C-alpha cells in the first residue's frame, strides 16, 4: 500500500488505552472500499449464527461459511487481512514490532436483535474475552470499518476500572479462586502459532465478567451510554477488553482483531490485567 497515514501520537495512544475510541483517517476507508467493496459483497453470506465469515491469517482457515470457499475467495480475505494489518502497523508504530494479528471477520447480517444466545449477542454491552484464543493478559485491539451504505450505531459505556467497582462482590469470589493472575507473564512473549489454548486465570476471570455483564439486565439498562454513528466506509480503533461496548445497529462490518502485548503499551497500568492484579492484591 503506497498511501501514507499520519501516525497516532502518544497522547492518542494513551487515550486509546484508557478506553477511548480513535476514528480512522477517512482515506483508510476509501482505499479499502475502492479495492474490496465489490468483491466482498459478492461473497456468500456467512451463517447468521456464526455471526458472519471469519478468517484466520495464521492458518488460512475460513469459518462460518455455508459452503466451502474457492481458493480465490480465501485469497481475497487474505489480501484484506494483510492490508488491514499493514494499516495498523502504519497508524500505530509503537505496537508494530509486537502486535499479533488475530482474526478478520466479515459480518453481513443486521446486528440488532440477532437470533443469538445471550452470551453471543453483540448488541449487549460487554468486554471481550475469546474462549478459543486466550489472550493471557495481552490487550485486544479491534479495527472496525462500516462497509454498509446505512449508518452503523456503535456505543461505549463504562471503562474497566468502573466495571471492577460495579462487580466488586462477585469479582472478589472469582479472584479468590485464582492462584495468581501474574503466573501468565512468561507466555505473553511466546504467543505464536503454537500457542497454548488453555485459558489462564486471567482469561477465566475475564470470561466471567463478560457473562455477568450480558446477563445483567440492570447494567444493560442503567449503564452510561455514549453513541457513535459511522457512515459508509468510516472506521475506528478501540480496545475491546477495556471498555464496555455494544454494536446497536448495522450490518456489513469489516472487523480485524489484534493482540497487543503488555510491554508495547503506553499505559500498561490501565490494562485490565493490571487493574485486576491491583484488585487481587487488595483482597488478598
């Protein structure tokens, strides 16, 4: 990709790591749309219960498809993934040397009131936890781009430090069952193709918080809500593990997730792991 983008500075990265949202430069969406809009719309729709198509750039595997993909279709998803990875490297050079690409997803179905079980609904406020891909304390970064002609309505709510206060009582019990959240430090820097898929204590606690939030009607109704509307080909970056968020309306979303190791962070003390470790120490 020949296009040069202005990189996000330290102040913007700090905002991002504290739970903020960074809109992407307009040129990012325009470039990706020019290259991939038509071929993406020609792909078979992913299964609604799988929440669309999912592509793993490490293995070349496509999931959520109603029929096996042709090699040309898999190659299209690979090209898109590589372009998005390159854009993230250019926008976030502080992370570029260590950031680990996760999965590309192409969601074509309307997100509002989709027929998913409660824990799988994206229109309920939650923080991310990937049961099949444990982060082991690394942060989860999402690169989202609206590929629909209609506006995408995205919302954020409470930052992670507020969630700890909100769920302090059940969190106390969950942390008591954890031997040591810090026992996962070593695997952070060896998270590669042969990663361990067994969840760490950190991942287990994050999974419980994810489930508590989605099942908590009081929280869903009463939490603070900050709405963002993204027009066609507009996009944004955010850390989905550190801020409660929900996709309230829209379809045709291009989304790439990434893992960011702790040692790359500008403000590691604001990460969910650091906040949980501090809470664990206080309750010990």
